[in-house]
């Protein structure tokens, strides 16, 4: 399926490039060579200076969520230990009440774990999307500044000359302009 998607993308890019060349040949302007580059988005993301800031921010949020979960887990453990020590001497109604309290705390614990995971997933997605938006913007700005007609993702092409790989140039541009 991935292969078919890539093949379709390559075909669409080829048609676009072909029509661009055809339309450009019909124009009365002076022709300049078509300037095409490609980038590895994953490499840019990993080497973008603000990505590390996002990782630190995510880790802080993760620590906060973990502290809440650990506290609730400790409360549950203490309640369970107290119950285990006293269960033989408790009256049936007290025993039932303690078991219900433990069960309620267990449900709260599982709900808290679920909420913490959801918050962390949302935070991670927000941070990633923010950085990817900045990267896309920087690629566009770089392309305009350096007069590129097209900058493609390296994941969308099967082969490209190494000279057309502008990943490192975009990383430098991005880290200078997005401080």
C-alpha cells in the first residue's frame, strides 16, 4: 500500500514538473533552469534546536503526571495494607465498607492513569505539530530565499542526486531564523 501511495505521489510530481516545464517553455520570460531540492523531514526535526526544548517540556509534563499517579498508587497501597492487617478482626459490614473503599480507590487510580496517558499524548502531539509547522514554514522561506521551484520530501522520491539534498542547509536556516 505504501509503495502504491509513493508511486502515485511520484507520478503526480512528475506530471506537475512536466506541466511546469511545458508552461514555462511557452512563457516569454527568460528561461532559468528548474531548481529542485529535497529534504529529510525526520533529520530536520531531530536536529532542530527547538525540538530539544519540546522534549524537555514534555518530560516535565510527564514527571508531573507520574507524581500524581505514584501518589494515588501509594494511597491505594497503604489502604490495601491497612485492610489486609485488619480484615480478620473486622465486622462483616466494616469489611464490606473497606473493600468498597479500596475498589473505589482502584477505579480512581485507573481513571487517573488513563487521563495522564491522554494528557501526555495530547501534549506530545501538540509539541510535534508546532515544530512541524515551524519546519514547513522554514522550508518555504528557505525555498523562496534560495529561489527553489520545488522542495520535495525525501520520503516521496526514490532517488535524487546528493547535490539536490538541501536538508543540512534547511537545518542551518531553521536554527538561525527560529531562535
